């Protein structure tokens, strides 16, 4: 067998999850018209950005739209640039965000999932337990009602979920790392910033409060 096919098991899991979840999220994406108010606002603002070439100041029907942060408009406009203006292209960033969130959860649980109480603590049992928890959790997340609702819509929520999840996992690394490394703190700052650009103050508050709360619990005397 060629060496190129001898991939580690988690790479095959990534590939299979990507194919399965990507197919379910993309299926029928163009069938529904853009009808929800916020979805239409994002899609039309992105279209006007593309037509005007002005990506700095969002506009809707020619009027300033400064009520929401610009990242969802930028992502949909970039999708339009690549694939043309359509409902499918407007929703594609949310699909990718949902898929990446599921893969992120899978990878984190594969590395960190706790074994069930009483499980024999050998390497093969750990690996099987971690894979089972990781795959099941990723499938449950990506096929839940809210994930399918917002992960197939041209709104900011799927992107917000991705950036907050990534920021919280970086925060976990900040709190639990044995040796101080800069990348978890940089990741926490970067992904919190992207979450802020997606939905405003909640994108900063949620990961920072979660990280601070976890740090307090992790270092609680007697815990």
C-alpha cells in the first residue's frame, strides 16, 4: 500500500466526518430562498459591498448599516466573489463554520475526553473511548436543530459559535498548560476578536468569562 494511504486514524475520522456532515449541511442549500430578515440583511449588505467595492462601511439599500459588526458581510461578500451572487454562496460561510466547529470539537475530545468510571486504563481502551466520545459529540452537535437551523443560514450565529468555541478551547489551554506558551493566549485573543467582529460584545464576554470562571474552579483550594 502506498505510504500516502497510511494515514493516522484521526485523519480518516476527519475525512469521513467532513464528507458526512458537509453533505448534510450543503444538501438543498440553494432550495430555500433568502427569507429570514437577518439573513436577507447579511446577504444584501454583502452584495452591495461587492458591487461598490467599499468593504469598510456596510450599507443596506444604499444606507449606512452600522448596527452589526462587519465580519459576516465580509465572509458572504468573499463567497460571492468566488462563486457568484446566490443564496447558496451567501450561506456557505455558515456551513463551513458549522463544519469546522464540529471538527474542532472532535479533535479536542479525541485528545482530552475523560474515560468512563471503572474503564481499564490502557492505551487502546483510552483511544477507543476518546474516539467514541469525539465522533458522537461532533455528530450530535452538527445534526442538532440549532446547528442545522443556523449552520445553513446566512446569519452571524454559526460563525459566532465557531470563534467562541475556538476561543474557549484556547482559554482551556491557557489555564491547564504546564509550561507557559504564547500561542494559547494569542489564540484566545484572536478568536475572541473574530467573535466580536461577528456579533459584538457577546463575542468577547463569553470566552473571557468562561476562561476566567474555569481558571477560578481549576485553582480553587481543596478542589
